[in-house]
C-alpha cells in the first residue's frame, strides 16, 4: 500500500509541476505579445514649414508641411532620421517638430 501512496503523490506532484509550467508559459506568451512598441515608428510633423535636412543642421532637402508623415529609421539625440511619406528618404528632422 505504501508504494501506491508514493506513486500517487508523484503523479499529483507531476501534475502540479505541469500546471505551474503551463501557467508560466502562458504568462510569458502574454508578455511577449504585449511588448513595448519599437522606438522606430511613424511620426507626424506638428508645425507648418519645417526643414528636413540632409544631415542634422546641414543642407535643407525639403520643407515639410504640418501633418506630413515620417517613418523613423534612426534616432540620434534630439534628431530623427526617416523616410517622408511620398517624399525623400533619409532626411533629418528635429524632434521639437515631431509627434511620435
């Protein structure tokens, strides 16, 4: 009878372990799907006539209007580099003029 009791205890312990592992995996999966957004995202120009530069404080490539979309590709200090929607790629705009 002692062997049966030990065997039953092992089964119960194994089931508890399996249940705990499943709960942990579910929590991990939930965390993975709720990961924070990447800093490289879409931004929008918040001011009328904002210069977009070839390099920060360099040659102006184009003047950008309020509401223009920019897909970020790089962040360097207060500067944001990205591709303007329907416009030039690789331009730099100061973060003071963007809402991301």
